[in-house]
């Protein structure tokens, strides 16, 4: 099943992701608490200018790594600048994706897809690719805006695509202006 493709947020609007009030409404430390730990390899898909990438890099510590993946080089450039400013550039690997394809080859422990699944052309292909990237027992936190298109089944389509890919739903979470689901790749999955 496909989902409707939406335009990606242009680089020119990247500043809207880092408004001071967003930290009160969608605090990365709160959202990622217990999910990202020292030594992990984490993947931030649709990383944009690094709103979640930088806190994740601090959480994984010196022995961990965050792969910041985005379809726009301009967003990755902003994330690189922010990583350098925050002293975590050695923990952040930038990865330019293609529309509808992540193309990360390294197995990861955790994947974050925050406000971006609605931008991919095919949710099933996306979830299958994420499933293949995750290590057995790895987790995916997928969050989508709690706006009008979710009322039309968008969030349900996301969850259904994840279940078809082999994920197990652990829990649905609610954050301000978002609906999300925490999913896991079973320990015995290849």
C-alpha cells in the first residue's frame, strides 16, 4: 500500500524546526529518554538541521554514533554546522539519501523517523528498508504530525506498513502535535 507523497520541507524553512518554544513542546531529551543509550548506533531519518541529531549524539556518547540521513544536502550542511558547534561532530555521520530510499548499509540499534514518513512515496518500501537496517531487537520511533491527514488514515497506514514489514508494535505515544508509535524488530529476525 502506498501513501501519498508530500513535498519535503525546503531548506529555507529549516529555522522553523529550532524555535525556542519547540524544546518545551517536543523536547528531544523527553521524547528519546530510555531509547538512545551510550555506545549505540542511531539513525535519524529526515534529520533536517539536526534538531534530534544533536541530542542523540550527546546520548550515544563518545563510543556511539548517529547517522543523520536526509534527502537534502542543505539540511545535512546545517546539521554538520550544529554538530560542530555542540562538540559532537565526531559522533555524527552525514548521509545523503534518495527520495524513497535510505541506503544506509550499517546495522543500527535505533531509528528515529520524526515527521517524515508522510514524505516518502511508499510506506511499505520505507518500513521494509528500515526493518533491514535495524539490528535484531532494535527499535523504531515513528512520529507524524497530528494534523488533518492523520484523520484520514495516515497514521494507521504507517503502523500497518510497519507490521507488514515484520515490526512488533510496543506502544503508541503522544507528544504535543504528534502521534507516534514505538516499534521493535524481533530478536529472532534476520
